């Protein structure tokens, strides 16, 4: 059974930083690409960043390039999202995601609020 436990969200001022973590279980973590998505109120869920199983390929949404960094620690079954220079428009619920045997699995989401 695929499961995720996300943590690290919170309230931060503009320009601040947060680090999200997602611990996965139920599948061979190192064999699968992992992604972070986010969904702001009234908007569709959007891809923020993705990383392949051995970290050989990483992609970012244009809106976060140069500010966010995705990484993973395969022995710990954990994927991270380091978020720097946060802006109010980064406010959203952030979800980790895996596509496993053709099915999409999502974490429970962690709220990130950027506000002064």
C-alpha cells in the first residue's frame, strides 16, 4: 500500500524559506520518479518539481526555477522540497506524488502560507 507522510509546511514571511519532506512507503522508492505539486485556493493543482529515481533528471515549473530545489534520499525513502525566496503567490497546499503502475498516489498535503 502506497503511503506518504508529509511535513514542513507553515506560515512564513515573504522572502523566507521552508523545507518540505515526504516519507514514502509501500513501493520501491528508488525506482520511481517523485514529484511535488501544489494547489492554491480556486486554482488547479500544478506541478512544481519532479526528480527521477536516481536524481539524474530534475524539472521545475518556470514559476519556481532558481528558488526551489527538489532532492531525494533513497535510503530514507524521502523526497524534499527546499523553498527559498518565498512569495505570497507560493501560498498553496503542497502534495508529493508518485505514478506507480499507472496509478497516481498523493500525500495528504501540507499547507504553505506566505504572508506578512
